C-alpha cells in the first residue's frame, strides 16, 4: 500500500508536481482534490477509479503516455497493492483479561470481611435492647448441659438471620418500586423514532451528445444529462457548476430543476465549440443554493466531444 502511494507521488513529481486542486479542476481529474490527496498519503488503498484518475491526468494528459499501456501497467500495480494484507489484522490477546476475575474474588472476600464488621456493629443495638429487657425480667440462665448448649442458638447467629431477613425484605420492596416506576413512565414521553434524511443522486445517462460525439468548429450545441434523486431530500435551488477550463465555452453554472425523491431531472447547458479541431471535455459538480459543492466523493458529470473539420 505504501509502495503504491510512493509511485503516485513520484509520478506527480515527474509531471511537474501540480497541486491536487489543479489536478481536479484545470487538468480534469474526475475525482475531488481530497480523494486525490488521500490516494497519495498511503494510509489506505484508494479505489481503482480514484487511482486511475490520479494517473490519467498526469501520465496520459500531462506526459503524453499511451492510455491503454498506462492503464494496464497501473492496474497491475494496484491489484498487487490490494492483495497485500492489512497489518492491523492481529489476534487480540486475552490472557491478561483472564486474570481479572481472580482479583474480583479477592475483593469479594474482603467485602465479606466488611460484612462481618457490619454484623458486629449491629450487635450493639441488640445489646441495648437486651439491656432494656434486663430492667423488666432476669437474664436467662446459661445452659447447664452439653445438649442444652447445642440446642440453644448462639446470639450472633440469631442476629445474622434477622439482618439477612431485613435485607431480603428491603431488596424485594426496592425491586417492586423500581418495576412500578418503569412500568408507569416508560414510553410516555419518548418521541417517535425518526429516519435521518438522506441526500444522494445517480447518473441515468446522456440525452444528447454522448461521449465521443463529433461537432463542427465554432458550432453551438446543447448538451443534456439525466440524473435521478435517490435520496429522501427534495432538491430546490441546486445547480451544476463547471470545475475545469478548456477550449469549449459554456456558462459557469446551470440550474437543476426542482426534483422530488425518486424523480429524474434533465439538465441542459449551451456549449460553443472552439474554432480549431481538437478535443473538448468539461466537468460539472452539483452545488446547493449557496454554491457549496455536494457529493464530493462522487465522480462529476462531463461533456466529451471531438471538434472535427468537415
């Protein structure tokens, strides 16, 4: 992946090191300047479409190399880079995580020791109650035989049972109150779920002058594209903006008709061919009413004709 990015940078330097904005606009790369810059950074492998536009405007259009041979050579380099596995695909080590439950067991034992301490504290309350009983009646006589000592439960055991019973009763009450609260409040004030708006387009086709059409020098003609609104947002106030220069003359922007989701729009632009024979290619990107470019990662729509003498 890094070697492929290095080759892109070397090709860029060989072609005079133009800026990515110049490659996207003036040189006519059918990819945004951010996509071109990302392709040469080496953090991830670019798509073949972005990589080819990077190579095409430099190797073919700028350096004059053979298009078919250049595409075949760089496609092979791109496929090799794609076959290299990512270095981030490593197994997660779970040995350290397995030791964590042991620490929790130790903590649980420490907690038990704290519970015993709480039980000792409770004994003071029982002692106070027993002291009150001593004012009214004599203390019970201690057991005189081993059998009586076995049958008589220890005072601390009775206190533990009372404490556990009280804790269980409190937990049951708390669970009941929590369930009642959730049952009476859940769903009352929750707003209905909303589907996020989606804004997207799809190219349908050329209505007039498909790629490779011939026009006469100095002639005027109307190019028409058809695109579809495949999102959930209605289009209003949108335009196509020209993003490169060239021998053919046209307006800098043309309006896009208001288009509801699922509908198509036919977009037309009046073009004048140059007075001399040659190639004419113009790229266009969609903008909003404020002129902000939309869908930066999508390829632009374009006009591609040959100007031929009669």
